[in-house]
């Protein structure tokens, strides 16, 4: 396959994969899917984005995995400890509101989002570094 | 008990954390004033503590449930003892925050932020009521202290930080064991609910007190754990002034004082404390005599005072505890002040070695006066608080059974301390520079850096002249430790009786001896005197020993691991095999058989391929085949996860392919044979285990319960996901954090393996 074709197609494929990974994340509670699977899918998608590109342009296409890792960890910790504000022990599931497409949104979804972010950023952290010499 | 609208304890903890966050966020701002302003937080908290001071024998308590079934709670207890420590932590903290803001040329925000974080952790330690809460904050002080000691990032600092952390964290773990045992013995994890009578007659008592001793002795650098404190002087001076004089090292003292009413009053307790404290106080002061760096001198004298405090707790009784209170206050005031003086001198003259300094008083009279007042308090001359402290210490030591031994020890230690005080202050400030030594040119520094030590030292003068100011606090503290008792009335001039006269004689002897020592030492060449136990060679030996069992090559490591686990698992497996395995039949059709064959082929290909690429592809094949088997067994989440993991793994391998070194030699026949043997045995063992465990009939209720509740209680139809992120979310939390940490580690390794060139370190100039 022509490298140029791949380079152009890579962006579209990548964002498609990320979109699907988000769908997988949100459907996880009621159908196969969830944070882990979605996170790895997102990591793969974003890796594909960077894979066929020359070294110079690579930086422009990379997201910042460390930042997202921190956001993910923060989401996890908030979801875990926010019940303490109202006197409940940590990790008590909180129900916040209902949305038409997403269904019930609560601390559990926040937790899953945290898992998603951590898994994808952790993988990307290593993948980006490995790509440096490749 | 007092009723509160806003939680007092939460305020104490959260306010400094917020101040820390503000400092970190604003770190780029160059103006010292901004960071000095954060000192308003501890000032406000100190004021709050003063107004909330409970009556003697009473306390403010608050509690939040944490793990109710185990009795673990986030609970706090504020009594006289907590108040004493909290006030010291906060008041010294105010001054240190301002000092740090003006002292650092770079990294202000980070240092001030860390100081605030430490303040919060320390406040947590002295107000914690639940053993687990105490342990949590105890370890937190160790963690923040690591960041403070290693602040400038140099190799020396990192090594020192590691040493300090290992020693104190190790002690902390042992302490945890003791605390948990005490909890099991008495049935409660709450510290205030512990019953002394129950514990002292319990068969576990010796183990419990030894564990508590470990925690206290490591944190407070008692013999033989003193090694970490002198090397911790690598920390920036404001940090040393705070941690290693006024707060962190006092945590061990707090622990001993807190547990004294519960674990004390036995010979084992008192004797050990007096013995260890006594040895520490004399030994460390003696070692300090031979140092020439101001901070090192101060470090050793701090260890010595900590030893004295331990002895006082061991002696017990209202007199000794009053002495402890006054000594804590006096020491905090003069030691932190002297550390600040050392820092300012460092900034002014570029060095802290006393041999290179001289006649500094003329150049900075304000600093010199502050140093002088602090030194006089350390020496123990009236009308300073240090004098009252010393008198009380000696009087309480004379009042006990082993009066002579302890008093002589304390007098000797005091003599050494007098010499150290003179070395730190008289030599650089009042004597001329040593002949031939180069006196570094003196720079102008911010007046704040000279005012702060002066103010802190003058507190010692104020309290010395009006000791009644401390009477209320002393009464409260003594009452917390010895229920119903009251502190000795404090006065500058003690009542005249045999004991006080003897004590006075002791002090005078100490001062005279100290002066003589100083005369001998003031131009002494530095000498290294070993005395504390250095754990580094022991650690190196341990590393060597472990290296025998875990050879460097990963191949060999894996071989050893598999061989050992196969051997360990073989025996129980054989036993259950002999008891009969039941093989559960599963219906298979053509597709399943194809998948199994594909898996086997893939595995064989991985083992026998001659090229990396084909091995990687075969690995992918094995993974996908297994995933399909999962899918056919109605485990879609498992299958999806495995497919994702396979994809990422293949990607990793392909990328790593480039980094792999050329294979220089292939395994010879013998190695291949060993590999095949171990692999086969391990494979058989694992298969056998799987079959044996499948034969175990686990109660189906667990699965049914999860299935039933998933929809009703967790609103989810996917049981697997519900279990992962809801029912068993705690496990997931731990696993995900591990993933994050592992990724960060891999990231760091990958980065450093590329550039062996030394990184530019901007923090290095921060404290020089």
C-alpha cells in the first residue's frame, strides 16, 4: 500500500476507531464493552494515526498522554470518593441524572470513563515512546 | 466535647492542602511575597487552635466512617497533647513558609507547596484517633519528606531521600503491626479507647511495645536508626528547619507520648526508653562535635535533644512530662531559628563551613543577635526558655530511681550541646576568621531572612521571662498524658531545694565543660567518627545475595521462576490427582476443534520460529484463536478484551523489534533441553491445576446473586462490566492505578535508555 495513502487514510481510520471506542465505552453497562475494551481501542486508533507518519510531523499528531492519564486518575478518584461528601462510604454508586441516549449517568460511568482514559493513555505513553526510533 | 458547625479537624487538614495547591499552581510567579502570603493559612489555623483549646482532660473528637465492618474510621481527637504539637507545627510553619519564600531563588512555589502539604500530613498525625488514620498520615509525612529532601534532584539528595524514606517507612510498617495487634487485643482501632490495664497484662504486650518503639525510634532518629537524619541535610535549608528540627522528627516523640498512658507504667517501657534515649543523646551529641558544617552540627544536636525527650517520656511523671513540653517548645524555637540562621549565612557567604566563616556579626548584626539569643537558649542560660527547660529536665531526672546514671548522661549530653552551640554561633559570628582561611565575600540578602530567625529566637526570650504564658498549655498537655495531673508551675527562678540546686550545679558543669570543649574544637580539623549504623553496605550485600538467585538474563530468570513454581505446585497437585479428578464434559463441534488446533499450531510456531517476525505473528494467532474460543463459550467481554490486548501486544512487539539487539548466540543443546523440560512440566502442572480446580464445586449462589442484582441494583445488563466497575470497583481501582504506574515506569525507562547524556538540572542552583 502506498505510504501516502495510508498517511491520509490513517487520520480518518483513527478518528473512526476513537468514535467507536467511545460508543463501546458507553454501551458497556448493558452490552459487551466498557472502559477497558474502549480504552485499548482508542489507543490503537490513535497509534494508527501516528504510525505511518514521518518523525517531524509526528509531534503534531500526538495527543498528550500524560495529561489524559492524570485526568483519568482524577476521574477515578473523584468517582470513588465523592460519596463521602454525603457521608456514605467510598465507592457507593451514585445516580445523578438520566439522559435520553446514554441512559442513567452516575459515579459508575465516571469511574468507567476514568478506566478508559487511564488504559488508553497508559498504552499510548508507551507506544509513542517506542515509536521514537522506529 | 464541643459542638461544632464547621468541622474543626477537616479545616485543619484541608486548609493547608488548599494552600499547597495554590502554591503549586502559582509556581511560575517570581514574587516571593505571593508565597509568603500563604503563611496566613497556618497563622489562621494556629489562632483557631488557640481559641478551641479544650479543657484539661477533655478533647474535641470527630469521626467519619471508612470501613465500618472492620472498625476503620477517619477519626480525630484534639486534646492538650495534640494542641501542643499542632501549635508548634503551625507557628513554626508560618515562619518557615515566609522564610522559604524569600530564601529560594528558584522553585519557590514547589517548596512552599510541599511545606504546606507536610503541615497537613503532620497535623493529621497529631490529631488522628484511629490507628489506620494515624498510619496513613504517618506514611504521608514520610512521602512528602522524600520530595523535600530530594528537592534539588542531585544524586546525593536522591540517595539521602531514599535512605530516610526506607528507614522511616520500614519503621512505620512495623508500627502498623503493633497498632493492629493492639486493636485485635482490645477489640477497637480507636486510640483514645484503648485501655491501659488490658494491654499491659496482655501476652502480646512486649511485641506491641517493640513495634511502637520501632515506629518512634526510626522517625525520631534514635539509636541505632540515627543514620538518616544527618544525610537528610541535603534538603533545602527551610525544609530542614521545618522537618528535621521542629516537626517530622518530633512525630516519634508524639507517638510515644500518645501511647504513654496506655502502654507506659511498666518497667519494659520505661527502661527501654531511658536506655535508648540516653545512648542516643550522648552518642549523637558526641558525634556532632566533630562536624564543621553548620547544618550537620545542628542535625546531630537535634538527634541529641530527641534522645532527651525520649528519656523524659521514659521517666514519666508530671515533672518529666512538663519538662518534655517546655523542651519541645524551647527546642522548636531555638533550633528552627538556628537552621534559618545557617541558611541565611549560606546565602550571605556562600558556605556553611564554620572554618571558612568569621566576624559575621559586624556584617549582619540583626542575624547575629538572633543567632546569639538562640544559642543562649540552646546552652541553657537564663533568662531564656532553654534555661527553664534544662532545669526541669535535670530536676525530673534527679527525682527518679536511677537518678545518677541518667543525670550524668544528660549533663554530658548538655555539655556537648553547649560546645555545638558555640561552634555554630560563636565561631562564625563573633570570632575572627581562621588564619589563612579564606573568608568568602559577603552578599546582601533580604532582611526578611535575618528578621525571621531573630523573631523566633526572641520567642524563647519572651517565654523565658514570662513562662506563665505556657502554663495553660502545659497543664493541658500533662493532663492528656497523665489523667488528672497538672504541670509543674513554671517560673524563671525555680524553688530552692536540693534537687534544683543539684540541677543548677549540673547545668553549670555542663556549660563549663562545653566551653572547654569549644576551646579545643574551634580550630579542630574535621574528623569522621563512625558511630551510627550505616545500612548501605548491608543493602549492597543483600543485593549481592539476591543476585545469586536471580541471574541477570531474563531468560534465566524466567527459567528459575517456572522451575520453582512448578516444583512448588507439583506436590498439592499430585495429592488431588490421587484423590481423583473429575473431567467435566463440554460439548464441542467442528469449529471448536479447529480453533484448538490453531492454538496448538500457533504455540508450536512461536517456540520454533527462527525469526522474530514469524514468532510475533504466531503469537497473535494464538491470542485470536483463544479469543474466539472465549466467544464460543459465551464470554464476549473476555473475548473482546483479549482481542484488544493481542492487537496492542503485536503492535508493541513490532515496534520493539527495532530495538532488539542482534542475537549473538543461540541456545546450545543443553539449554534447549532444559527449556523444553521446564516448559513441559510447567504446562502439565498448570493444566492439572485447571482440571483440579474445575472439579471443585463452588457454590453457584455467588454467580446467581451477581446476575440477579446487576439489573435491579446496578441498572446494568452486562454482569461482567457491572462487577468490574461497580460491585468490585475497588479491585479495578487498584488494578488501573497499577497500570498507570507501570506505564509511567516503562515510559521513564524508555526515555532514559535513549539519552545517557546528563540532563540540565535547573533545580540544582535553587539551594546553593
